[in-house]
C-alpha cells in the first residue's frame, strides 16, 4: 500500500499558530471562514500533530512552475 504522506506529489502541510493566522487574515483582508476548506480527515493531514482540529488553519506549500513555490491556506473543517 502507498503511504500518501510520503508521496512526492503530496505538498507540505503545516498547521499555523494564532499569530500566524492573524497575519495571513490581515495580509489578505479576509475572515477565517473565507479560506478554502480541508477536511480534518484528509490523508495529507494524517502525519501532522494528532491535535489538528476543526478551526485550525493549514499552510500548504507546493512547487510551482512559474514561481519557485506557491503557498495557499486552508481552514480545517469536520
């Protein structure tokens, strides 16, 4: 069986802390609920801390053809 989290095509996922979340929301002038969603049960979140909960914000860092890296944010939901 393939371990999804170890696959080369799965981008890096990082849970942000409260201050980092506020910085992101202020930078983009949005509310937390305006962020795209990711389910708490998503396999990409499995290797993160076991305490990933609904309401957390995850930073996803992908390789990009046009930029070196593309960073996006997702709100964790049930």
